[in-house]
C-alpha cells in the first residue's frame, strides 16, 4: 500500500512544543510518510538553535529551510516571507503532500498556507479561532483559517468563531490544546534535576518570565518592555527569563534582555528551554509573568499564578489563575506579582479547571488526521453562511 504523505511545518520552540507528540505519533505510523519542515527561529544560534531538540527526538525526515532573519523590520520580515514561499514551493513540488499541517499565527505559517493553496494541498490548521488583539499574529491566524480545510481548535468559543468566519461546522474540531493531552506531565524533571540541567540553584520563590514584542506601536512597546523589567528588578526575586519570540522588533528586545541579565545574580537568561524543562519549571515556579501564550493556555494546568501584562493576549479565553495588568505601569505590575505570590490567591486557584485541557486531545487529533487521509484529496471549500 502506498504511504500517504503528510508534511508538517514548525517555525519556533512554541509550536513544536505543542505539536511534538502529534509529530512523533505520525512519524511512527507505518502508513504515513512524514516530512517535517523546520524553519524560522529553530535555525538561529542566538535563539538557542532549537532544531537540535527536534533532531534528538529522532524524526525520520527533516527538511530545513533557512530564511534571512537578521532584519526584524517589516521589510526584513517580508523578505523572509518571500524566501520561505520560494523554498516551500520546491518542497511541495517534490513531495506532493496529501495533507499539510501547521499551527497558529506566525507569518511563516501564513507563507506556508499561501503556498499550499497554490499547490491545491489540503491544509489542517491547529489553534485557530482565538484572538490576540495586541499583535499582527491575530491577522495572520484568521488568514490561515480561511485557507485551511480542517480546523483543530482549543475551546468551544474558538470553534464558534471559526464557524462564524464561514467554515463548515463539520470541519471544525474542539480537541483542547495538544500540549495538554493525557500524560503531558509524565517524565517531568525533579527540582534537583532542573538545577543540574540549568546549572543554578532554584530558590523557594522564583519567577518564570517571557515578554514578547507587541508588533503594533513598537516604539511605545519597547518603553513598556523596559518598564516591565524595571519592575522585575524592583521585586528582587530570582527570575528565569526566556528570549522573546522572533517577531518584529525582537532583536532590540533581546539585546536589552542580554544587557540587564549579563552581570545579574538573580536574573537568569535562557535562549531556549524546550518543553521538558519549561513544563518542569512550571511545577515549581511561584509565579509566571509576562505576555506569553503559555501563561494563558498551559499555566492553569499547573495551578500556577500568572500575571499577564499588556494587550498581546487580549481576546483569548483566560483561566482563573490569570491576573491581568496594564503594560507600562511599574507599580501595577509589582502589585500584581505580589498578589500572585500571596497565599490567599494561591489558595483560591487550588481547584480551578483549565478550559484548554482535554485528556484526549492527541488521540482525537490523530484520528482526525487518519480520517482525512482516507478521504479522496478534494480540497474544494465553500463559504458556510450563518442563518440570519
């Protein structure tokens, strides 16, 4: 029997962490020929060269596509976009995928969706329907949704939104987040193992922090960024910081993080932690602070108090462990972190549920992929009008 060809795109540590178990499951399926396209920040040394984690996972076929990422201006991003379209065209022309899988809301994913559309390839999109109003990612995500044929979403609200955008309800599946499927805590590292891996002593109270560029109002956002880390400094708490995503403005943001952590004894900078160490840290951290989507989607499953700063994650479904605070306001950020560290707040979230967590997310998504591969490769789409 001829194997079905499935191509998956990963652009960063974030989407690989979410799709990792699905990718490995597909790679082990003897009826599937998997090709994993690795691009974006995975291939940047300054961002931790996270492709090494993928290689160590033993995926059979990896295609690396390096794009120019030395210029994070709109012009530079557009140049990287066009390079990726050109290189993906060669891959699609050679591999002729039966199904193309991609996640989220980055410009690389939009470039890939556009190219797959040109080749009349069936697209499965993961994590559509959400909102992140402070970022151009929001626009990218919805554009990808309109090019996709199958939709894997994380909550009922996101399913409703995708259907509202004219997608066939039968093609929109609420599975929960793939990063939180059954057994996601299996094999996490102990505190002593983490200390050995990270080469530091973890204090009884420590923070995890990721603050990503907000692509709209970038100059103002950089001032907010500096205020945020001034607040972290004032708190005088051990803080483990990861680099910002490779978004517009990230070079300036990450250079600033390097400068403030270089000689600090309480601020520790990591270019890439990988899912295992990151999830393991979430078990022991006192609070997460910043504007990362992991604070919204995953932290509630660890009952981890999270201070979400600014507008980047505005519009997403927020679990009860989230404390929202304006960016650019030093005193409010400090007050919010102190609230998150308080016993009363921690006790109040002891029994919360995470709207993004469904135990069978991986199994359900895998079965959807298999079902789609069994169908004739029809990629026609019609607009589903809602009843007035």
